[in-house]
């Protein structure tokens, strides 16, 4: 027999975060279900796939293209992601949220759904009293730092291109 609402236990991972551009109000955010976490992980993977696909000798246009693709991926999925973690209407919530408030929500989603579970998973691979490098191996594989480092020189040149009278350019 289902429990009545007064007898139901609330998930301790539920968080209330204050949002609002002019007036603050508390919005309840929920942890992701495993199914939603897989969807979100696929979205994040798409962003990193775009990042890793850029070679080291990339032209400035490719960097702009990458940033625009990431922005598009976020725009296409933000309403779905908000609906996974809150009962609030996504467009109205985002319209009344500042960047710093969004950062708090992102931090909540990360710590609740990725950081803690990953630490617990890694602890399964380490036996007590035994030094193991499983943690480093897994973290290195999951870390965006494991991708090839991009050495892109974005310094400004103040030299004019000889004979063309061109303005300063980004090298």
C-alpha cells in the first residue's frame, strides 16, 4: 500500500537554491535519475568530442566554430536538463536566473550526480590498506585533461603585414 505524502521520506539529495534576477525565490532541485544521468552524460560527451576533435594547429575560425557548436548544444538541451532536475517551467526559470545562480545549480548537479558516485565507484576498486593506482587511472581517463593538450597561441600581433596595411591580427 502506498504511503501517504506525510509518511513519505524526502530524498536528502534534494536541494533548494535561491534564484531570481530582482527578487529571490527558492527553487527545489532534484538529483538526476540514472536514465537522466545517462542522457546528460551523452550531452557532455558530445561537447568533449567537439573539443578533442580540434587539432593543435587550428585556425582561429575553428575555435569560434567550436564555441558556437558548444553554445548550440547547450541551447538545444538546457530546457530538457532543467526539466530533469526541477519542477519549475524551464524557460521561465532560465529567464529569471543569473549566471552565478546557474553556476550553483551546475555545481549541485555535478556534486550530487557525478562527483559522489564516482568517488564511491573508485573506492570499490581499492582494497583497504592496498595502494592502488585505479583512482588515478580512472580519473585520467574521465578527465578532460586526458585529451591531447591544445597549445594555441592567441597572442595579439601589433605588426602590420608588410605591404598590405592590414590591421593587427590574432596569430
